[in-house]
C-alpha cells in the first residue's frame, strides 16, 4: 500500500504529510499555522483600511439574499469582494489547523501535549469566525474590531507554542540561562501584549474605521498615541536589557539571536510608526504597521521559547521505553 509520503511530487508529499507525520513535518504544519494566522490578521487590517469592513453587510451571508457577493445597494462590489475574500481565507486557516490536529493525532509516539495545542487551532478559528459575525453585527464597533485582532494574537501564540513544543521533548522545562533573565523574558512578552492592546486603542480612535458608519472610541487621539509611544519605549528598553543580560551571561546563541531579531523588528516598526504619524496615517503604512505588530509579537514569542528547553520524557518501564523507541 502506497503511503502519501511516497508520492513522487515533493509538494504533494508535503501537503499530505499530516497523514504520515514526522516530528519535522509536525513542526512544518505548526509553522504554516503561524503564517496563515498572521496573514489573516494582516488582511483583516487591509479590509479595514480599504473601507471594506461592511462590504458584506450581513453574516454568515455576504448579503441578506446571498452567501457570495452580488450587486447590493449598501456596498460597492469592490468592497464586497475584498471583505468576502478575507472571509474565504478563514477556510485556508481552518484547513491548516485541521492538518495540525491530524498530524498530532497520527504522530508516533503520540504526544498528548501536542494534541491539546493542535486542537486549540480549529476551536479558536471557529470562535474567531463567530466573533467576526459579531464585528459585522455591531457595525464595526472598535471594541469588537480590536478584540478580533487580539484573538488572532492568541491563536498565533498557540500556534507558535505548538511549533516550539514539536521540536522538544515532553520532559520538565529546563532553563538555559539565569532564572532572572528568563523572568525578564516573560515581563518583556507581557509588555509586548500591552503594546498590542495600546495599538488597538489607537486604531479604534483614529481614522480607517472600515466604514463611514463605524463608530470610534471617544478618546483624544494625541493622548492615546503618546501612551502607545510610551509603551514602545518600555518594550524597546526591556528588549535591550534582555539582550545585554544574555550577552553578559554568555547565554546560548539561539536566545541571543532571537532577542537581537526582536530588537531589529522593533526598530523597523518604530520607523514605520513615526513615518505614518508624520504623514497623517496613510492606509498603506497602517497596513505595514499591523504587519510589523504581528512580527513583533511572533519575535517576542520566539524569545521566550528560546530561554528554555525540554528533554524527552523519561520512560518508566520497559514497555514505555519500547513505545518511545
């Protein structure tokens, strides 16, 4: 009987690898899930900055009478296609999430930790889709729109954790550097999440609401922008402190490299942020800023997972040892 991994086409072998997974292909599907979840977060911002947030004015149907875009007096067909296209991407994200679940279930030996992490993806994606319906139902209320992005951040965290754990064992976590440095890494990650929340507040206060009928937070845009900048300074300062501490303690190269990448991404994001501020927030730079925010979050997750490792779980009996082998 021919296995999917025996197919002569390498692309087909990769696409069907969830049926006969290896540790490497499990990590590959987890990374694919990171990419597609980050991608749909960015395209969602594209829907907003293009003014297409209510391109499909109903949910789950695109219009009251059709699941697909058709001429409708409440929206232009251009905006309708952009919003509908973003909805279709949900099925791609869900397909990758299901592939992660199948890979985790069929991986030998089976690892319960990976199965739980993999199941978070289709469950979270379905919850995210339902929340998208709430976004439409509330006419792009800035709170629901902001939560839509933050839920994506949570899904990205679950996907990255699956990627990291798939490359490790199931033994107890073991730090690779001083415990205070590891704590600093967690403080940095928390600060980056606060930065994402602050960015959501700025987005919900400023222009590019997604539609003329959408409401905005009743806040002073200058004040929230300054608050956002203050959090940026804190995050950059914490990142530099972590990078310095890792260097002084001669910590493993992967941890130093991950922190250096985060620092570089933060600097690039800062350039985009200040440029869009001084150019009166053009739509394209807003889109790049959302992409940068997503990359900062992923880079911060990478830093935290680089500060510890896990060895294979020790077998407690000959039978378990044979199964592990």
